[in-house]
């Protein structure tokens, strides 16, 4: 593609000013509140969207409710067939959508393509799953009785996604929800609405051709107001939200107050442990990808490096050789490894964190500057930073969504490193590099890493969709994508069937009259 308008027209997008989509139809918005979207890569205006009004929100929810009544009656493999075709469309448009992700969000092209690949992967996964939404059968304590459980569709799933994975997170939720017989109302991040508009365009034809009712895959443009409305809305039994812990607590509270279900995928403060038995070649590749990949804006980004003191100086020296050479710039250029941050607010947060951590005693070893010059005129390009720090520093305890890597030293056994790694409020991803089985197994044991993801000789980011994705503590406890995460998108029903001519009571209770 030569220009972004080539990309848009290859995706069939003429108008970007949509406020909502019901899968088949679009609404242009009547709130009068528009939002201009500028690319963090070059500051150019790429789209103008309109915030959906309260009335439009209600309209979408009503359409979704209607759609659910029909969609839930479709056999799951038939719903899977629709998802299969969506996967095919994503394959066709992988390059265009990946480019748009890169342009709107700022992640490098390789990662933009990777994100679309994750969408394709979850489609494949969901198609297979559509034939195996299974429950258990149990033996009854009563004669001529049978017990089993079934999973039934839940209703509307509200999906609140973040800017950093503007489209993949939707697909992890939406494709599972779809085969489960649910309908989806997606509120993309207000920072990256264009890629969401693109997704709705990509699926639209498939939905039409398969006579999927209007309202199964909905998208609504809005800010926190719409998110909050959805969280409080009893018509939405499940809210799946990705974003900061602050946002997640609000959503969880609102959904909890009405006893709805929430699936929260919140902040991480992910660490890699390097023991004296680490293969440093492998480890350094993982550390650098984890720390500067997506410019440090993944929830799985590596934020802390916990290094045994016997190898500390060597690791530090080698990182300090690699960092200054990292190619920073336009993420659409192939040779670039570090793109911009999402916006200037993110840059301020980056600078502020570095400032504060130095006040606490942290030592800035490299990076931490905002790049200047014509190529970087947006003011969103920064040099990834490495800081020597201690785990208890206030800033080290926080998730700063930017490329800052904290080096932390430990000197004892692996247990000491694990205690440091666990010594934060978040619990998303974790990793150890060691070729010593005693160390790696301790890390994976009951008393090892307390995170939802614990890797050995692999970094903290870049999980495959086949596993359940999510974390503990302040990360929110939700699990999305693979394994049996689908169960959360359904309601479980236990059925007991008496095929005899007596009515024995459970627990042997006698009740004669
Ligand atoms: C996120 O940052 O919100 O494991 C998700 C990873 C990716 C997903 C990250 N598969 O880094």
C-alpha cells in the first residue's frame, strides 16, 4: 500500500465518521460530539468519529437483545461456520488491517501483522470449539437418575478494549462469545476507533451472506461514559474489560453491584528473573523484545529484570550496548523496532515516572529522552530507558505504560528472586531464565510465581491464544482466549433426570404423606 487511503479503500471504508455499527448497518451519530484521530506516527488526521449518544447506545442494546433471541437458536457449529469465514476474511485483509493497526496505534508493522494473526488464530480456535462446548455428566446417588450439565448462551457480552491491542482483544472475546451463542457490543478505545471501524467492515459481508441477524456483532464509539453506562446496564450480563487497574476497579464495582459477571484483564508489572544458570543469549533477546516491543505498551511488557548479582554487571553492560542501537522511528518502516507512544500524555507519564524514580534513588542508565527533529515532530517518540532500582520504590510498584526497564539485583537463592517478582500488586505475566531444573520448578511451584502466566526460558510477552490469558491480584483475575476460557461466556445448567417410576429424594430424606 502506498498510502493510508489505499489501505482504507482496500478495506471498503469510505466514511470513518461512524458512531456505531450493528454488524449490518451503521449509524453516523447524533450526539454532536466528534473526535479527530491523529496517527501517533506522523500526527496526520486519519479519521473523524462521532461519539454515540445515549439514545444510540440504547438502540444498539435493543438490537443486540433482539438478535440474541435468534442467534442463540443457531446450532453452535453453524455459528462456528460464520466465524470460520470471518477468519478467512481476516487472512485476506491481514496486510491492510495490520498496516492500519500500525498506523493508528503506532506499533511496528511486524507487531501489527502479529496482532491480526492472533485474530485469525482465535477464529480457528473458536471454530473447533464450536463443536465441543461440553459439560460433565455425573452419576446420581439416586437409582434410575441421570445428571449432567449443559452450557447455554448468556446474552449480551460487553467488550471494552484498550488502545494497545485495538483489534485482537475484541476478537478473543467476540469470536468465543459468538460461537457460545452470545451477541457482542464492543466499545473500542476512543484512541483507536478506526481499526474497530475497519473490523466491522471486514466482517460485514460475511454476516450478510450468512444471514446473521443484525445485532450479533455490534460496535459503539464512545469514551468512559459509554463504558460506565454498559457496566451499570443490567441488560449486559457479562462485561469483559481490558485496561488499567483503575478502570477495572470501577467497572468491576459497577458490574458487581448488579451481580453481573465481569472478566477483567488489567495492568501487569511483569518481571523476568535471570538466575546464574540463565542462557544469556536467549534471555537478552527475550528481555529486549519484552521491554521495548510495542514501545513498552503491552500489558505483558517486561518492566522488571531481576538479576542474580553474579551476572548483574554482564547483563547490564550487554543491555547498554543493545539499547542505544535500537532503531526508533516510523513503525511502518521495516527496519524499525521501536515506534512511538500512543500520544503526548503517554510521553508525559513516561517522563514523570523517570523523574520520580530518580528522586527515590533510581539510577537512569540509558534512554529517557523525547526525540526531536522532523521525523519525530509528533513528540511521541522516546528512547527506551533502563533504570537501576529497588523493587519497593513507588514507581517500580506502578505500571507505567512505556518502555522503562527496571534492573533489580538479588544475591541469594531463586526464592529471593521469586519473592521480589511476587512483591507487587499486579500478577499478569512472569518468566524465569535458567537451565537448572530445581530453579525453574521452584518458580512454577505452588509457592512460586503468583502470576496468571509463568514462563520458563521465554519472555513475559507474546503469549499464544491457545492458553487462557489473564492474571491475578490487581490484574483482575479474568481469563480470555484459549483453554476453557469460553465457559465464562456461558451459563451453566445442571440437569437431573428421573427415568424411573419412583421419586426418591436426595440425601435419603423421607417425606411421606
Ligand atoms: C495486551 O497487552 O493487552 O501476550 C495483550 C501478549 C499478547 C497479548 C497482549 N499475546 O503479549
